[in-house]
């Protein structure tokens, strides 16, 4: 026989509550990890666009800042 049959009902229900809380915490952690990864990717992309824009503006306006001899 299973050990759960010998435990009172309150113990077995508390075990299921613990299991539910653990699964909810796991879902929160994995969801938070996904959100964090998305935020990191967005920041990286924003940085790349900023650098790309600065390079383009530098290439287009290089003659404005050229040293005249």
C-alpha cells in the first residue's frame, strides 16, 4: 500500500498545496527569465541602432568636420 493511505487527509492536501506552490513559483521564474531575456535583447538592439545611426551620420557629415590645411 502507498504511504499516503496512512496519512491523515490534512497532510495529503498540504502536500498538494506545496506542489502547487512550487509549480507556480517555477512558472513565475521561467516567465521572469523570458521577460529578462526580451529586455536584454531590446536593449542590445537599441544600442546597435544607436551606433549604426552615429556611424551613418559620421559618414554623411565627415566633410563638415574635416581639417582644412
